[in-house]
C-alpha cells in the first residue's frame, strides 16, 4: 500500500495521564494511528469519540471524526475508510451493535485492509440500557476477535493491540469494555503516536468487496482459517494472565469481573490461582484446558453471559453461569463475587428510598406529556428511547422497545384495533435525534400501510440524554422536510410551553386521524433542551400556602424536581435552587396555588 510503517507505540517511560476509561481507549486509538473514528452516542460509550475530538488536536494529530446518524451508518463509514488502507474505529454501546450487526456480519467475511476496530461498550446491570446483552457472544456469532479489558490501563493497551491485530490479519476486531471500565479513572502510561503515512488507495476486487454468494463460501473458509491463526497467537498473549499453580480450586475470569475477583481475593486473604482472560474469542483453549486440568474444580466468573464457559469443550470440573453456580443475570459486584467464594454477607446497610430518574426542570418533554394526557386521556402512548422515556412517570409512555419502535409499534397497534373494528387513539412519541436514527423508515411504512395515529416528534434540537451531541438538523436536514417526503399530509409545529394551544392542537390531530380522508397526523413540539438553552422568558413562581390543599396533583403529573413536599405542612414548595423559572407548573395545579411570585400571597420559607 506504500505505507511507511513505524515501530508500534511503546509507553514513554514515566509519562502517565489520568484518563477516564473511555479517554484511555481514545488515546489508544490515536496512538495506533487511527485517522477516521465514527460513533453514535450512547452510555457507556459516548465519551470515546468525545475524547478523540478533545485529545487529537492537543496531540497535534489530524483525526477525522463523525457523529453518525446511527450505528450502522457509523460502522459503514469507518469500514469503507479501512478498505482504503486507513486505520479506523467505530464506537457504540452494546444495543447499538444490534443496529450495526448486518454490516458487521458481512464485514467479517470481506475482511479489511487498514486496521478496523469496533469499540462496543457493554452495560452489565444494566445501568442505562434496555438489555444486558453480551457483545462477546456477538463476537462469536460474527466470527471476529474480541478483547475484554479489566481496567482503563488494559483498555488503552488493547485498543492499540486491536488495531494492529486487525491490520495484520485483515479482519475486524471488537474491543469490549464494560460500564465500570468505561467510567473508571486511572493513570495511563501514554505512548508514542504511530506517525505512518497511509495514503488512501482503494484497490478494486469485486470478488471480495462485492462478493456474491458464490464467492462468500471461500471467504468463510478464509475467515475460519484466520481465527485459528489468531487463536494460536492468543495462546501466548500477555493479555491472558495466569497463575499456573495447581490447587483444589481455580478461577477463570474475564474483563471487569477479573479485576473484581482479584480485589476480593486480596481483601479476604484468599490464595486462589486465577487465569485472567483478556481475549475471550477466539478462546485460547489449550491454555484454558491446561489450567482446568491442574484443579479439582474451576469457577468461571464473567459477565453478563457465559461466553468463556460455553467455549470450554469439557465442563465436568467447571462451575459458572451455565451450570447454575453463578447467577444468570446481573452485574458481578465484589459483594456478589465474595458470596460465590463463600464469604459471609456483611451486615445489611440501612435502606433508603431510591429517587427515580426524572426529566430536568423546564424540560419541554414534560409539557408535551401533560398536554397529551389532558387532550387524549384514553390513548395508547407508544414510546421510544431517549429522555422522554421518562414520560412513564407521567403515565404518558406505555411501551419502550428500541429506537424507532414508537412509530412501528403504533402501526401495529392500529392494525390490531382496526381488525376488530375499533377506533382507539394512538400516539407515537419520539425525539428528534431518534427520529433521524431510525424513525424515518417506520414513518414511510406507516404512510404506505394507511395507518392512522398521531406522531409527536419532541424536538429539543440536540442529542440530550447522551451529552448534547449535534443532530443532522444542524446541517440543514429538517424534520419537516423528512416528514413531508415520507408522505405526511397533516403536519403542525407547536411550542409545548403554550399549554392551551397545544392541547387544542392534539385534539385537532386526533380528529384528522378519524376523518374520511385522514391519515397520520404529525406534531413537532419544538423546545430546546433546558439544560443548554434556558427559557428566554423567565417566570419565577412560588406556592400560595393558602391555596395549596396538598393534593399532590402537581407532584404526580408535573413531576418536576423543583416541586417538593413540605413534611411539616404537607403542602408543596418550590426548590428555587433547582427551578429555572419556566413557569410550566402554573398550568399544572388544579387549585391555582402555583403563581408568579408577584402574585403569591403567602410564600413558604
């Protein structure tokens, strides 16, 4: 390819930088010479691209970065650049790989030219995801190698190793950090940056890059052969750390669970040999079986599923998730691991009532939900993924499947009720960034199917939940144009702070869905994210103690963190440290006790 290869990056002696795990991964990708990095934001992976954007200019490195419209798009963009010989990476959370999986499965057969790494962050628990799915199983399914770091330091090293391995064997590689690794901080031994010049050059090879089924069979054979070569490399890899002593009990552990096991053994003074697996696929079977042979029984500790355990051909001595000895779901915390090792449970800590997640003060989504509940109290509310999923608190979200499903499920609800001759109000609620991500195909399908429901696009002009990333609207791609191009005839835009007019408009939208010549009614509720764009008109409010009867209606149906219950009086008070003076709660008190401050006659202290 005409590339000038320099030695692999080695840590500069004595140079360390405290980085978030995601920042360590970003630094590793930069050091490995990645020139194109794409992503779709999603906790716990979001900071990876953010850190590339932050670190690369400071290091004097030119990296092309892209917040793509969804994970499949992000993968395709980075993969194509890798076919031109560039080193590239794509980052996403674990459920994002579901969206990108079609491309991944095919890319594994095709192979790559430049190093190509997928950083896919898993979320055992889960803490911020709809599933606990295990990306290591996707690695096995797609037949691509996988690295599983136990710490930010390992994540940094494995990011570089993954790029090198990918380019050496011309195969996509997955780096699978988990939430605890992504969001931990650690001093990272930063290294030199690969300065090789890799000119973009796409070499046409239709039997590979455009392979038809006839050519896919030999490509599958090539892929299997690559994996066996890589498995042999992993047998001797220093990323798999082994205590080779024999004993009655041995532990095989991977990723963050391995770090937790080491901590528990140290704290409890237990001397148990461990085999730490940093390369779960292809699993170094000779090394694993030799370790098992040296022990009477072996406990396999991994999360969130049994990716290592399932690859062990002889499991007669093995105890893990598959055998039922390790819990089949949930994060393996140090307490959970100590319990597996027979350590008595500590005394129970005092319990406190957990605070449910809530929309921020002033959030426009809150107003939309309140207005929908008043306008269409009997509706089915088909929800989606985003901040507005918290509409469940206001009883305005009934379903949440995955990104884009609000629209497609609304179509399904319509089909089901139409089959029975019933006209039920149906409302699909989706955010602007999620609509760009995966809502458009569902809308096209709904229009083509002749479905009738209200689509509310709650537009806060940003990808808010994951940290204020930009949407395509910043480049002039408008929601209105996409809806019109999808065949929508009835479309209105509202400011959700205008409560009365919004309620009236939602009723109009419902009427259109019932009209003989009606169809799908789209309402775009535009209100910038309150965290980043406070209200232009500020309306300070307080509660009139004489009018408040303590009914808690505002707490249940407004559900703003700035509204608090006074324990002594039993009435509502305003937390002015949290209140942003949006004035929306004025509309949400049936006793008219929430008033602009100049009108409140008796204010709580």
